[in-house]
C-alpha cells in the first residue's frame, strides 16, 4: 500500500485528478468506479476545472440508498448530478428503488463485467473503516448486495436527510467487487478519519476494518491530509519513500 502524505485535502484531490487525467490519456474509454460523500467533493471540483473528455468513459458508483423517493436530493443519483457531468459520460448507480433488490445487485455486477471491469476505483473511507457501505463485519469477498447501515454511518449522513427518516439500508458494491479493480485510489481527510486510516494501513487484515482489505490489492494508493495521517506510526518511512519516488519520477 502506497501512503501519500498530502499538504491538505486540495492537494490530495489534485493528485487523484492527475491519476484520472493520465488514465484518460492512455485509455479514453476507461471504466471508473466513483465515490460519494464529503471527502471527494474537492476531487470532483478539480475534475470540472480540467479540460477532460468523458465522452467514452463509463462509470459505476459504489452505492445507492434503498427506498428514497425519485429525485430526493440526499440520493447519490442526485449527488452525482450535482458534482459530476453525468451527461458527459455513461454513469451507472445501483438501483436502490428496484422491487427485487437481489436481482438488481446481480444485474449491477453483470454490468461491471460487461464493461470489462473497473480500471480505476476511487474510494473514501468511513469513520468506522467502511469502504462503499461495507460496514464492519462485512465479508472480505462480498459482492454487490443489500447492506444495513451502522449507527455511526447513519449519524454521519443524517444532515443529508433533514425532514425525513434517513434510509437505513443501501445497495453497495462488495469488498470483493472493489478489489477486482485494476487500480485503486483512496482519499482520506480530517481527524475523524485518522483511526480508520491507521487501522486500514497499519493494522491487521480484519472485517472490523473493512478498508484493511485493500492490503490484499496489488498496489492501492492512499492520499491523506495531515489530520487523517495523524495516527500513522510509520510517517517518517512514508515521507522518505514518497521523496525517493518523486525524485525517481522526475529524473
């Protein structure tokens, strides 16, 4: 796992956008896995500021709430419409309004496979270590499925649902699905994510920290701001490794 210590969340967003831009230069019809939440907002803003063509791109979102009314602003469908040019590429989200949710989950897996798999999966991380909505206790080989949301997740997302009862379940890509992406980048910002980042990168592989499953991927890249990196024990090593890699890249 490559830990990249960034100056701040804007630096992390810019570095992540650089990877997307490089990928699209190499493969204009790339398949992206995209996140939602607060942390990726500067990343989406950075993408909008660049002259990138997504005309041939396909994207698959990590998750969607179950049972929200069509067009609800708290849905991730609405989030993507606000923050990403959904008219510029083929954007696909799990169908949280489907009558048969198991069938919808299987169909989503099939769509990802038909697209040739995900070239670049971008992730955030929850305060409890979740990726997607794979809460603690999730199988490390799980596929897209219905998942009950934990209390910390419900509290973290409550502000998106003023006036209504927040949804308590979601359709989410599984950890096994995420790990099949050819490249993975994770963004983490803020002190509230520091323990989760530490457990993901330096703790044991454990279902109690679902993000620790990224240790099984060939080379995930983690962009962290100083606050999110504050609990890491091996900061000096990450700094030295980062400096040497940048020196090699610029040689």
